């Protein structure tokens, strides 16, 4: 797993975990606003690294791999772990694993495990995978619906199409199946770091189950709604605002 680093001279570290259907450069607009103050760690998550043929297998495996890679670098503690969507799933699992200590865990539209009967999770996974498989076969514009936002340019669509051409069907299936069903403790959880759940005003309905999950299982979560934003918008369209929000975490 490649981990791109910026601002190495800084003492405080922030780990940034990207969503599915993009790669590590999802944070390219954010980096200039943070690298002067923090040591940024940005992994290209398995299956979404355009420089290799890795495959995404599960949230649990990715969280373990990431902790392993950081331990090899002598990193066992960071200021903040931020994850968007799929990245939020990995951040939450890392919080539960407890191997990488963090002062803050930020889930931005993070996907939490469904609390549904197994058979229903199969139908949902098949539905989501079907849409992704259609995109890989050539209907890329349909995939913008997965991001919900209407602010994507033709260049953005071409970028998404490139990710789809790279991703295997196994990566697409495992992404949606695992993000919706990864293993977490089934009791109330309290972590040493503060937990935040961010979401855009326009994705409020889509995040209903996730908000309920966090309120039930991580009752210390601090929730924040961002007006006018949709799923995955902040790093792309509001990087300066995102940098301010990360800097003000205490």
C-alpha cells in the first residue's frame, strides 16, 4: 500500500482516507491548505491505486493493512483520522481496532454497517454492484449518481471513467458489500479520541441509517451538518473550508 506524504517536517499528523471510485489524489485541492501545518498521510487504498493491480477485499483487511504500514514507519499515533464515505468506514473500523491512536476520528458521510437481515443486505449489495458494473461497461455518467452531487464537469466524469476502467469487478463488489456489512462490536463503543460525524445538507436523507447507527453505538459522536453540500463534496469543492474545520478540532 503506497502512502503519499506531505509536510513531513511537521510534528502533528493527519491521516486522510479517500472514498471509493476515486484514488488518493481526491485530496489534491486540500493538500496546499494543510501541508504547512501538518504531516499528511494519504494512502492509495487497495483496488484504487492506479499504479498497481491490487484489489479491495474488505474494510477490515484494509484497516489492518494500513495500521501495519504505518507501524513500519514508526507511526502509532496521529492527530486526526479523516475518512470520507468508504474512507469513513475504514476510519471507524480503525477506531474500533485501536492500533493507531488518534485524537480525532472524523467520518464525513461515513458508511456504517447495515443493521438488517442478511438476505436484505444481499439484495442491496446486488443493486449497488449492478449500477457499478454498468458503469464499468460504459455507462460512466450513470455513476455520478453514486456521488449525488450535480457539480461534476466533463473532466470529472472522465476521471471517474478512468477509475472504473482500472477497478476489477471484484473490487467493486467487495467495496459495496464490505462497506455495508463490515464487522464491528455490537455494543456501545467509546474511543479514546473524539468522534465526529460530518454530513452534507443535501445527503441528509441518504445518511439516515448511518446517523442512527452512530447515535446508537457511538453515543459520544459529535454531529455536524454542512449547508449546501452533498456526499463527498467538501474535499473537492470546499477544500479551504475543510482545512479550517480540521484545524479547529481540539
